[in-house]
């Protein structure tokens, strides 16, 4: 199973039905989706321009502005707040408390990996 980030303009037509062994698509909006290559082959664009993209701008949009990215960021913030109050985090930055900063960085790393997975990085 190979999945890639795809982009198109205009209207994309999804297949009426497809083999359930194909991984389900992740639709992000802004004409971007993370699709299995087999699923993408079954789709058509009215501008005939559905193509895999490696554009840093496209990847950045998915990681910052998609609904999925906003959910991941919110979960990250909740995980940090579960361990540290905002005052604790700010104090760690002011006093250069490496223990707290490292702990927060470890929490953030988990969610950063999830953001990267949205585009296959």
C-alpha cells in the first residue's frame, strides 16, 4: 500500500465503489488528500490534473490548517496542560528549566509525528 499526498483543481470525482482492501482516503480540504495510489487511480478530476504533490506549501497547509491538524494540535495542548499549567511552562522558559522544557518537548514530539504522518513524512 503506497499512500501519497495528492492535489487537484476543479472537481474531483471519486469512484462509485472500490475494493475495501484499499486504504480509505483522508480528505483535508483545499484540494488536498492523502490517498492510496490505487484509490487515486480510480478518481478523476474535471481538469485532468489529479497528481501526487511534494510541495512544501501543500504539506505545510495540511499540517497547520486542516481539520485533522487542528485536532492534533488541540490534543497536544491538552496533553501538555495535563502535566504542566501555563504558568509552569512560562516559568520554565524564563528560568531555562531544561527538565520541564525537555518533558514538554517529548510530549510535543509525539504530536509532531502525527502531523507528519498526515502527509506521509
